[in-house]
């Protein structure tokens, strides 16, 4: 449920960044742009849903994206388009 839509402050960005970094450390994954984009987007969604601590956001990311392969963005196939 969407609980907040307040602007994200610099301190909040630090929390989000550290939560994403915690995911990378947990899985020992290499950093890449696509993976980071997926994780940051999910972290912002969690933040907007009311999760405000590094631990809370990181644990949700770790539970949701349980390994580097789960952050892949799949391109639509021609079957999905038609």
C-alpha cells in the first residue's frame, strides 16, 4: 500500500544507496548498470511504501531478488507483442 509521497532528501538517498550496496555485498555480485537500475527502482518503491531503514530495505531487496540472475530485465518476445 502506498503510504507516502514526500520528497526524497539527501539522507534518504544515502539509505537507499547503502541498502542496494548491502544487496551487492550479500550476494557477492558484480555491479552493473542494469542490475543497479532494477535494485534502485525497487528500493525507491520500498521507501515510498514506508520502509525507511537500510536494514529494512536491504532485507526486502535480498528476499525479493535472491541472486544476480533475478535482476535481469527480459526483453519482450515477438510472441508477447502479438
